[in-house]
C-alpha cells in the first residue's frame, strides 16, 4: 500500500501551494523549507537569526539548486513584532510555525526572552494567520509538556506539571491554540516533537544540544558530559520524520480545536547507547575515539528521566509513519560535522587524532 505521505507529495507537486515557515534559518525550519522547495512549492521564510544561521539558508540553496531556490522568499523579521508576522502571512496557504527560543537551561536563565518569543510571538502568529485567512497553522510544541508525568510512554491526553519555563511556554501554546481554534475558527494542529536530530543543528554557543556537543568533545578527545548515569532515555527523532509530520498535519482534511500529536520515532535510546552509536559512526568516518569515555555528572534541573512517544494517535489521525531510522541520521550528522570541521580549519588536529590512534585521552 502506498504511504499516505507519498500520496501527499504527489498531490502537492501537481498542485503547488504557498507556505510560510517561521524559524526558517533554524535547524528544523531549514529542513522544512528545503523539502517544500523540492516538492515544487512556493515558500516564505521568517527569522530574526537569534539562533538561526545564514549557513542553513546557503545549504538549502546548495541542496535544491537555483531554480527551486527562486521560489523562496526569506524575510528577516521578529515574531514579537506584529507587523512582521502580518507581512509574512500575506497570501500564504499554510503556516508551519517553528520560530521559538529552545533549550530548557536558556529558559531558566532568560525567562523573559523565552516568553516573548515563545508566547507573545506565538499569539502574534495566530492572530496574523487568522487575519490572512490561511488554511491552517501547524505549530511546534514539545515533549517537554509531559513534565513530571510518571509514565515512560507518553500519551497525548496525559500530561504532568511543567518542569521548566520552556515547557510552560509550549503548554501555553497548546492552550492558546485550543482557545483560538474554537473561538475565531483558525484551523490549527500542534506537534509535540520529541528530541529531534539531524544535520544543521547549531554547533556553537552555550545551548548546544546533545549530539553536536558530544561530537565536538569526542572528535577533540575530550570526555563528553552525560547528565545522570547514562540510563536516561529519549525518543530521538530524525528530522526527516518531523518534516513529514508537518506536511501531513497541514493538509489532513479534518481537524478539531486542540488537535495535538506526538512526533517521534517511537523507540527509546539511552544516553549510553547514543554515545556508542556516535562512537561507531565516527569510527566509520575515519575518526577513532574508541578510548574516549563519558564523564557522568548530576542530572540537570528540568530534565525528564525517560521519554518515549506513543504514536497511535498520529498514525490514526494523519497517517504518520516514521520511516527514517536513527542510525542513518547519525551517519549524516557525523559526516556533516567531520566535513565542516575539516574544511574550516584544514584541521590538523582532527587529522592528527584520526590517524594517531594512540593519542592519550584528555579529561575536561
Ligand atoms: N530540536 C528539537 O529537538 C525540538 C524538540 C521539541 C520542540 N522543538 C521546537 O521546534 C521548533 C524549532 O526548533 P529548532 O530545533 O529548529 O530550533 P532552532 O533554534 O534551530 O530554530 C528556531 C529558529 O527560530 C528563530 N527565532 C527565534 N526567535 C525568533 C523570533 N522572535 N522571531 C523570529 N525568529 C525567531 C531562530 O533564529 C531560529 O532560526 C521550536 O519551536 C522548538 O521549540 C524542537
């Protein structure tokens, strides 16, 4: 049987639409833009480049070619400014709202900025989308809304108390979406992303996520820090699956106020297992770090011990099937990382480390 997503891509390619992707210069947003352009769609991007990067836009152009890229209009703007949201929504069929400030630690350190982007910005986007009469707004929520709910497997209807300001902003988005859909009739679907992984994740700064941070350490023979004892687990979701979920959610015919779906792979990977997968992938790309061991430290405030998505609702509701496996994505990330580091520095240190397998390990 043909996958629902395959059927959708055929329909879209024959009947192109206009899409707004907010957070287009970011990790997930840039993959959405690239995929939509490859499907012959017209795309507007909106970003203030607070965590997004121009290199991600350059990578989109390299991947799709100049003809497809000419269907892309990238706007610099801020969702905390209503006029930027109005400008971006003009003439758009679907909005995929990704712009937000991620990271639990950042939300604890900078709650006002997080609230402004994630809550005020969200309210502006729903208002602008409603005024522009878009067909639907799909927005990025997060598995963090499950908070302290004790069950390992997360089911959409059962959430606990938020464990961080970031989680509270995503929870607020979901409540706002339900209220706006049922009052003004804007069609909205929320997607609770679990830990999304893929190329173009930010590799710099204080709020780098686990894979880029560990890879940097492992390549330079430093011990990556694992919060907790390594047994904590996550449902790491390749970004290609997230792209598919967004397009399915945008175009599925029947939605109700408050519709919300888990988006994940549906598999648990412990932090120790993830470390092992990265070690193997680096080895396959010529960088031996077999002697690098993790450094275990205390769990971070606001982190959940385990999370695994139940995918029944999204499978039944919109025909989502996570077809892209974790291991392939890990190899793509490692390849991107190794290539970037090598070209940037003509990296003598990396060359040295990849060829000299007896180099002693350094501790941080
Ligand atoms: N990556 C994950 O694992 C994950 C998990 C759960 C939820 N999410 C959510 O998915 C969305 C995308 O996350 P990502 O990982 O691609 O993060 P990202 O930081 O790479 O992308 C977010 C983008 O939004 C932009 N942005 C931030 N504030 C803005 C503002 N005020 N105006 C305009 N643009 C702004 C940033 O510059 C960036 O390009 C976010 O809403 C995030 O909360 C991500």
